[in-house]
C-alpha cells in the first residue's frame, strides 16, 4: 500500500529528531532518498519503534516529553571563552540553587535567570524552562553542575569546556616535519618473537630520528582476542582503549631478572620457537602469541618488588572499571572461548551477579590480563620517551580505529552504548561501487551523551598518554556515520549524525592536555563544510597523492594541497608506491573479481592517471625519461615537497621497494590482509636490521629531506 505524504512526513520528523538521515547526496552528486524500511530499521536500533503510524505518533510525543522529564541535560558542551547554554526544566515556583564544581575542586555559585521560557504540563505538573547564568571564563576540563530544588535529590550535569582550536605542538608549529608510516607487526627484527613489538618501534624510531624524522605513525595498537584465532586486522580490534600484549618485548620485562636459571631456560625455549617464525614469508600471529603468552605467564608468577607492585596497583586504580571489564572479558574468553553467545547466559551481562561471581573465581586470570596491560603500556611509554630523546619532535603517532569487533571486549562491556544490530560502514563511492560494511557496532549518539561521553574520553586519554599524536581513522564518523542494519547490504543504510561539537571538542581537549597533534583521515564521501570545520579547530587532514585530483581527473598540483594535512604518496589500502606504479592494485582487484570494468579498460584509465602525474614530474625536472621505478618513487616524494603540508609521511615499504598490498578493501580470506611482513622488491622477507642499512632507504630519505625551491 502506498505511504501517504503525511505519514512519510511524520516518519521523517521522527528520524530527524534522532539524527537519522532520510536523504543524502552521494559521491556523484546525486540526491538519494532513503527508504522508509531502512529508516525504521535504524530507528529500531535506537529503541524507537516506528512500524506504523501509531508507533510514529507515540514516539514523536515521547521524544518531545523526554527533555521535560529531566531537570538538567546529562551533558553540556562549550568552547573556552563561551558560557555554556544550560536550560532547566522545573516545576513552577520551584526553589532552586545551582553550584558548579570545577575539575580542580573549586566551587562557583551559579545564578538562575528570573525570566522563563516555554511552559508545558507533564503528568499534571506545570513545568517551565529556566536558564542558568554560567560564567564565560570557565577553565578547560570536565566540571560538575548540581541543581537542587526543595527536598529532591540534586540534578546533575557534566559541563565540558573544550579548546576553541588545537594548538600545534612546538616542533610542528615551527616548521614542516616528515616521518615514517608503517605496520609495526610487520617490522620484525632478529630479537622479536615473530612479530614487530614495542622495542622494535623504539629501534625504528631512534634510527629514523637520526635520519631527521620527527614522527613514526603506526597501525592501531588495539588489543585483539587473547586466544587464537587472533583477528589479523588492526582495524577490527576487541577494544580501542587497551593495547595488544602481542607487542610486549619479553626480554624487557623487569621481573625477568628475578627468574631462576631453569625459568630463564624455559623463556629461551619459547623465544627460540617464536623467532623461528621470522623465516616464514607470512605472519603467524597465533603461534607468536602462543609462545609469548606462555613466557609472560612464567614471568607473571615471579614475585615483584614493592615499588613495582605499588606502581601496578596505581595503574589498576587509574584505569578503573574499564580495565577490570577488559581483563574480565579476556579471562572469560580463556575459560569459555568465543563466541560469547556460547557462554553461560549470566556472563553475557558485564554487570550481572553471575559475572561478578565468575570474576572472583577467575581473579588470578583477571589480574594476569591487567598485569599484561600494565607491561605493554609501560613499554610503549618507554618507546615514546626514547624516540623523543633521540630527537623526534612528535615521536610515536598512534592510530585510532573507527570501531570494534562485534564479539569483542568493548562490545561486551559497552553493549548499552553501542548499537548492537547495526554495522558501521560507507555508502557506494568511486572505489567501492556497492559500499562497505565493517561489522563494527557504532556508538549510539543518545547513550554516549547520557554517559557524558565518558567511554570516549577514557579511550582517547589512554591512547594519547603514550604518544605525540593521534591519527583518527574515518574522522568523518565523528560527524555522521553510515549505519547499515545487520545482515543487509551497505546500499540499504543511512547516515546517523553525532554531536560533532562534542566529539571533536573532547578530542581537542584530550589532545591539548597530552601536547599531541591530531590527524583526521578525511577521505571518501565528505561534506565540504566538515573539512572546513576540522581546519578551523586545528586538526590536520589527510592527502594521498594519487587521490588528489582536480575536476576532470587531472592531478592536483601539490602547491594547492592543504597546509594542515599529512601528505603521503600512498596508504595501507593501496600497494606501496613501487607496486602502484606497476598497476598492482588493478591486477590484484582483477584477480579477486573486484574490478567494476574490464582489466584492459581499468588498466588504461589508471595508466593515464599515473602518466599524468609522471608527466608533471618531468616538466618540473624531477624525473628524466626511461627512469627506473625506484627513481620514480623518489621523484614522487620530492614532488610532495612542493606542497605546503605540515607533515609528510613516508611508508616504510617504500623505503625497501616492497610492491605487495598490505590490505585489499572488500576482501577477507580471499587475500592475506594484514599478514604480510616487510619485504623487498622480489617479495623476499626483510628484517628491521636490513631496513636500517638499506642504501635504497637512504636514497629515498635524501629525496624527502631535500628542500624544494620556494
């Protein structure tokens, strides 16, 4: 039966009230209307029933009354120098008192305006809007507002004051910087146990610092499953707050020195087994972790010094409930396996009595996972100190994934704040004609606000404490995210908007406190005003040379790139530059059945686009005729030197001439995504030690560090 215009209008009004888009403009500039079925499915994930006209009418009325049933909103966001706008909704003639407790503990009395606003009757009680006169000079931070009326319990609100703009760290503000970008797990050394680790990061970073680099940007370090099979994608983690113990360097755990000779020998046996994995032409995470975990359990059982024990206890207290939840989930996985739907029913609720009882029974296992988190965070903090001491102005730049595994620790502990029946993703675009679904349950905007953004704040604070910068994958997801009802194709999704003033503002606040730079990965379908907003707030964007094109497809001159950006030739979703120049990305997609057209047509189009870039290099005198692939790679990096970009990234695989794609979007097991170690031009695995003596690497670094004429 056709839907009436009035009925659709009501459904649209309801959707807009919850930030659900009913229409959008696609990547080709076409206007698209979202189907009513998709709108209803997304609303259902927000606990809003809209199956029929009565449901819609009731939901609209309930939403309109919700704000009137609470005296204060759960959170108020403002920028430094601006007074927060906070509205009270209270009974007529109520006697009110408001006090603001600053983060420092100081208190300020808050005036309440004599004037009143809208009035409404709720459950027979006449209500009226009143306004708080909050000061303009509130310090940055998280403050606590309490309003009392009569004998009732105080109503509370978290007042968050964020920076107007994120100041660039001193080294970046003074001049352009360059650095390395790479997948840490793939950077194996002779000492690492089959996978690159925190000590390898320090080794790479200190070497790069001696070459003049100011940062090293690594893949997300987020924790994965504590038992095989470990998810290979660093962008599909179990949690975004805590780190993967896989990156611990066993020999640098201090308690190792107190082991007996027999225990030392057992550690050596495990290490020998793991180091043999470096002979493989692929990465074996599960075997590497099996050896490392066994060794760490031996060390964990060793008695520690009083000061180390005190440090561990302070760490656990500082990380609080979030760490306990993560460690409990890990203990449950070790005991009961995955998926969690097979656990005893009571354990699926992190706050149930059954969970508390099982947590007590597995207390030793829970503490082991908290201990590993203490160790791995300490080693990454040490790596950051080392690379900074070696001369880097920024040091390690961490990467924040856009979401988490639907069966992971965050999905378990934060189930009430995540939309469990939704997958985050992206609509169809130039590179993915059918769109993308990432299986990750997104934040619920309403629940996140009700929690005053605390899980988001904690996640950012933990990561930023270990780094000089943060890359935020798909930062546009902090404005709006493509929600796809689980089990449906990406084309049946729609956008859901977030309070970007809150999401970006809190990101700025935590970054400023950490003295860090923030880089937003802002590729894909983006509304123009979003990039302008990020620039105004002092966040860097992302420019990939191959994606920088003018209308009509001609390469965009690097002089026209944004100043506030991280510019690079390639990215982890493309082959390294040597492979891209050979058309590896086209051949691979053809082999996997991912090309929208014929191999010949796609290759011809791609060769034309690459040829236009290389022609510009020749016109500028950066490249001669009959040049080798290595010479072209160097010239492309010199080309970036003409841009005003504040940061220049050099992919580690480009230093050694690797040609293989790290990750092929649109595939899972069809391609060994995230499983390939660093390799040379012929695919031969290379060690970190090989990289640091590579003449090819030195030549590319010279190309990057040679200043182009003004």
